[in-house]
């Protein structure tokens, strides 16, 4: 059976549903390649899954007549794979599908697509971020990185932000999805009730790919789809948007609606209370409204404290009522609020968690090497180890090679970004040495030579005593 999501994938940017602003921005970026290599050689398409990012990239290539070189998270995840697939395609000449030679000098282009770029590199990766930075720096061809989580992609590399245009895709509204589904049903020659089409569109909350898959499953084995047939789809638990839930609480003054909205949200009360706490002073302008809201929130916090102490999770419902109804009904005035913000405390904790995890992983490796616990390393040895790593190039090289430090760990120890020149140079030097060792050439670092001499001296001394 042919997958309809693939069968009806847009062939042109004009066929992509919704996101007209993002599509125009993408088209302008592609047009900048007509005369010369632009300053922003890459573009990041960011947004939720199933909303048309990959389709837009492929449609762009079709519109401009570009050959596509594609790499995704199913490919091997390491620096060598990036160089073999992406970098080779980005800097070299190529041939069209019909065998025609394409010359970069004559303006022939190919589009390098790195799909699911935020998931492209796993724990086994060594040098992957540096490889991406090299591709963006050296490329003679346009590059598109596709990511669901923009922060996960950009936080590890300054090169991506510096060398790429960021284009955000939004979920298409229900009317745009309905139009696409209606058109597919017409092309398939199947009569589908309007109520069924609208149900499918609303059920998937802007996920166009899931909507098309649901329509196909409804049509399968039927010549006509009636409204009651949608019951066969079953229930799909979709996470309610946290910003929409905040809007229901802060803007509606409806206890019932705000309460229902919180129960549909797939977040724990301990997490969601931080969002409400951060946004009350930003949205409630009247001091009395703010006081009533914080009073309700403080009662919710008391219930959550008892849950933590007594492990009685039945009190969650009371905490949720105070967070939802209490805060919503606290607002007596009527005024337009601003945009909701991500809690600053969570941002700080997220950043510090990354640092803590890096220290933990380094301490574990150093502890294994020194035959001691990671706790002893982080508590007693870490400052001195980091000082030596930053100041002694030989020590840095030996430890990175021996302990197999990742880009993130090297960058942290040096106080540099993961894709900085210092990190890339160290990784390249180690890669060259390992390559020669694989060829059978024995190469020793200064520390390895000293260790070899020390062992020989110790062995000779033992023999002399014997």
C-alpha cells in the first residue's frame, strides 16, 4: 500500500500547507544563491514533527532544479559519516540523475539536507559537531538542517547560529489541513463526509502527516466515509500546548475551562506551578488581582508539599484546582496581557544540569583511569585536572586520547565552545594519530614515552633487586 503522506508530498513550495511567511523566507534564501555564495550558507528549519519542514526542503529543491543529497538520523552517526556524505557533497562537483555533469562554477547547485539534525549525533559521536561546523564553513552548496528541537541543536554549536538563517515553522491551522485532506480525497475518488475531514484535522492538532495517515486508514476498504466512521480511529492522546493552557487560566476567568485545560496538559503540577508563578506578575497588572492569584498559588504549593512528604497523590487534584480555578478567578479586572514567558528558574536549572552532567562524565572517566571514585575526582582533583588540561598541551593531548573525551567535555575543560578552533584542532590531531596507528605506525605522545621509560626503569630496578 502506497503511503499517502509520501504520495501527496508537495512538489512545489506553493503547495506546502500554511507557513506562508516561513516559505517566503526560505524562497528568498534560496534565491540569494543565484549570483554568489551568500553569507548565510545554511538554513535551519525548526518546528514540531509532521508540519511540512522536510516537504518544504524537497519542494524547494524541485522549484530551483537542485539535486538533493540527503542525510538523516537513520544514517551512521559520526563525524566520518558527515564528511563522507554531507561534506563531500557540499564541496565537490556532482552529476545529475540523467548523468549530466553539474559545475559549481556555472551555477549548478545541489541541496544538502541534514534531516532530524537535532538527533543526528549520539553518544558514539566523536567530532560530529566539528564536522557540521566544517560543512557550514567550507560548503559551496546550500545546506538545510531540519530540527524539531532548535535549542538542542544550537546550544552545542555557535557556528550553526552564526552561519545559518533560522526559519521557524508553525503548525498549520485546521482550515489549511482540511483543505489538504479534502483535495486528497478528491484525487483518490473517495467521498468523505465533511464532518469526518474536520474531525481528523482537529484531532491531530496541526500535525499534517498524522492527519493524512488517519484519512488513509479511514478510507481503506471503503468507497464512502461517513461521520460515524471516525470512531474507528480511537483516541489519540495529544499533549495540550502549555501556552494555550496558560491562556485559558489567565485570560478566560472560567473555572471550568481552566480546570479542564490543566487536566489535558501532560505535565506534573510541580512543573506547571513554576510556569504560573513566573507569569502572574507579567500578566496580572492590578496589585489586588496579583495578590489573590499568589494566595491561591501558595495554597496549591502547600498541597504539593504534602504530596512530597506523605506520598499521597490524591492531593494533586486539590493543588490543580487552586492553580487553575484559584488563579483564574483571582482576576477581577479586564485587560489584555502580554506574551507568556518560559520560567527563568527552569532555564537556569537546565543550563546548570548540562554543566553538572559534563562534570560527572569527566569525573567518571578520570576516576576509572586513576582507580578512584568519581566523587573523589569531582571533589578533590577536578580543579587541578582542569588547570593542567588548559595549560599543558601534552597533558591535554594524552588525556583526550587515553580517556576518549567528547567535544562537549573538551570544550568544557578548555572553557570553549564545542565547535571552537581549539577543540577541532585537538580532535583532528588525535584522529590523524589514530589513523597512523591503524596503519601500523607506532606513535607515542610525550606522556606515553615518559610512562614507557618509567615502566622500564621500574622493571630494571626489580630485576636488580632480584
